[in-house]
């Protein structure tokens, strides 16, 4: 049975949703495959490297995508999985790899966050080469909550040799627009939290708030005694920000700019259209799933030495969805080397307005 023929009642039962013998395949192996579960079930044509029919089952709440061995591919070096899901703060779906002999390997014990619900999230995983070499099946589970899974996409990737600046950069994946994904995230690890304050030469990095914070307005108060910085950089990660909205930044009640966010591709699997979810007549309404890096350069003249500095991030208009920030930090660059001193108290405190 082809995916187009499988109605909602069929999906409720264990059913094969796509059969390579009856579905158009791609002649170009460097194509992606995507299956969308919401608002309705649909998929792209099956590429040649999908080795078996797809299995979508409400019991035991899983989606299986079988991939042909990399050893048999001439133009493919890696497989990359992207899962888009509604993150309720319950850890999210987990990913396994099933070998042809039935043995299973856990790739990720939870794609989402453990804590407050953050809305539409997305994660990319690089299927380990040693597993994909002999072929196998990607298994996506979310027991009892599989309706939170929105889509799954498998992309093919090639190996490219690059030079990386900075000892902290360990890139595993580059997406369509050049955003880098670190090796630990591509391997399914939990996103690291940037906790604590760090001093490296003339650059001081202050933790504003590492854990997830939610609201429509975010205020951080920082008091630094180390002298007047010549330049500053506000860094954070944001999720839930409407694509047509912007976050304004003010320092000490002075408007300093709009928060910049990482670029994305209009063909990205993280870009989803929620039209038709509640009303078939809805106009297209696009949103971008997943956490995005965001930043804003700040000139040193906005800073007050030895006084409290108020950093306020706010939405000029109301948003239809909650905004969440995490890994919020402030970089301060000085003309001369400085020291954090002997203080063990945080250099910043945060006030979140709801």
C-alpha cells in the first residue's frame, strides 16, 4: 500500500506505508527523504537508498525507516536524521538503530528537554558510520506520545575536510546554509549548558542564565568591577520566536538593536507550515522548529563601570507562542588582560517578566 493510499484509520493499525516496488524512486542518490505525520500523513518519493517499506505503528508508537548499506553507495558518505516534534518538556522521542540481525543500539535517549514545554523542537543526528556501513533501520519511539512527532527526514551527506579555528569548536555537521552542529549534538548528546563565568585573556564570558527561561520579556542585571570593556557581545539560544517577530534589546533603558538569529534554508525540514492543523481554510503559517543561536554586538559606550547594567530583551508586539531562552551569556572584551578576582558570587542575576 502506498503512503497516499493509507488513510488515518490505516495509520492507527500496524501497516506498511510505502513499498519501493510501487513508489517512484529518485535516480539521484543525493536526495533526502521526508515523512510528515501532521497535519496529515504524506511523504516524498522513496529514494533508492531506502531499502525496505516504511513501518508506522501506533502500537508500540514507532516509525521505522530502513536504510541501505553505505558500503553499497558510491556517492553517499553519511546519513543524517532530522526529527521535528512538539516538545512538551518530557524528554522527547528517542532514537534506536536496528541492525539487520535484530540487534538494537540506542542513538539518543531523548531528543527534547526535561523541564518546561518549549513548543516545536527539532534535532539532527548523524547516524554513526560504523552502523550505517552494513545498513539497518532507524527507529523513532515516543511511547504513548507519538502524536507529538511531526516529521522525520533522512538526508544524505558527504565528507568534507575543513580547518576549524578555536579549540572549543568540534564540528560534525554543516547544514544547508553553513550552520555548524557540534560533534556531541550530532551524536545525540544533551545540549551542554554554558554555566559559570570564564576568563580567557582579554575576553570575559559571564553566565546570564544557562537553563531554559520563558516569558515575553527577559531582564538581566550585571555589575562588573573589572573596568570598562571596549566591546561586548550578547549571546543566547531562542526557541518559539515567530518568524515575523523580532526581539528588541535595551541596555540601561537605551535601545541598542534587534537580536540577530542564525540563518536557515526555505527547504529546511525544520521549517513547518501549521496551516490546516485546526482549520482546513487556514492561510499558510510557517514557523521554524528547534533552538537557534542568537546574538547582538554591543559597543562599550553603553556600559557603566562599577554600576548595575540592565539588559532587557522584549517583544514589541505580543507573540502567539511562548518564547524560551537558554545558554544566555555576555562577552566583555577589554584592552588589557583582566581577572575575575576572588568573588564566587554570580556576576549576573536575572529577572523574568511574564
